C-alpha cells in the first residue's frame, strides 16, 4: 500500500467506501480508514500509518481497462434544465461518457480525466480504451440484519445478524434539523431504477413548480433525483436512495432523505429487505 489512491481502491473493494475515488486523503477517506482500523484492531488514527498500510493490501491491480462502446454513446442524452423538460424525457440518463465511466468506477470525473489525459473528453469515441480504477464490492452473502445511519458524521452502515460490518457508505442528510428523524424506522419498499414524483409542496423554493401547480413524474435513470435505487421507509416521504451528483454526497444536504452515491444505493438495495430495521442516530 503506497498512496491514497491505492488505499481508496482497497477500502472500496471491502465495502468500506471512501466516497468518490479521487486519490486524495479527504475526510471521507479518513473516516473509511478509521473503520478499517477498528475492524483490524489497529490504532484508530484515520491515517495511512505503517501498520495500516501493511494490513490494507490489494489483491489485484488497482487499474483495469474499459473500452468505450457504441451502446454507451447511444445511451447519452442531455438532461433538461427545468422540471417540466425532465418529465418529458425518455430517461434521465448520463449526459456524457465521462459521467458514465466515473460512476462505473466509483470515481471522481477529475480522476478519470487525469488517468486518461489523451482521451477526447467528455465523450471519447467508441473503441477508445481507458484506464479506470478496478472497484467491485464484495458479493453479498445473504441479506443485512439492520442498518444504522449516523447523522452527525454523515455515514450509513449495514450489519449482519452477528453485528459484523457489511458496508460503510457516506450519506447526505436533511438540511433542516426538524426533518432528521431519530429512532427506529423500517424499510417498506425497494425499487430498482425508480421514477420520481415531484410534489410542489416539497419544493416551496421552486417558482416553476408553483406555476405548474400539480405533481409531475420524472422518468428513471442515473440523473433522476433519487438515482437508480429507492428504499422507502415507514416515515412518509423518507427513504435511502441514489443521487445524480455523487461527488456531493456527505458534503451537501438533502430535503430529508438519506442520499447515497448511485453505486452505493444500488448495492445497498440488494441486501436490504422489506421490514428491515433502520436505526437513525444523532
């Protein structure tokens, strides 16, 4: 283990997300290092100290090749600037190949550009071979027993029946304190690739929605407001879900839900179940 980039990939392969991989020792990476140190009974420093480097090993090369396909490029489409324009699209898809490849590799677009300086960004031609971080989460071994969301530190963790940690993901929380539910909630629905109903009452700051005056439905896709997975909770209007802006997770705040990067929301959706407890702590 030599640097922050390798550490981020090694942590992510263990289901301990450092946020969008960017080769920097930021707060989310330090939090992930701290989680790993606790699991390994190491000194909890949040730093890449000697003992941590020796334990946090890579089992495969840090990079892999990805070839841009015609299907990739054909799937791209601009996202409308207004709620109404978005509702009229066939999908809220990636706008650029750079966005697509970044999410595929759990990475910051800036890192992908840095790794591939000769590519014609943001949309390299079909057949272009890119170098991207090789990140795959562990294959789920059954379902989680419960999830804990930590509001003050802005992260979500899932555990098995023996309270072994299954995953650690950064998450965004409600901007307003009164919209942050504390206590035990439960999953009531799990939806892959959901559409999204825009309720004007939930967006009082939007003059456009006030003028529309009724709910509208946005199509599915990674640029949908709830991303590619929705896990509804038994508090009306609340859920764990993806986001169209993964670099902002844990750094900006939401209208009330628990927002994850799309790749984290999709993975979480495979191990939760209807009725599963979700404990929300300060």
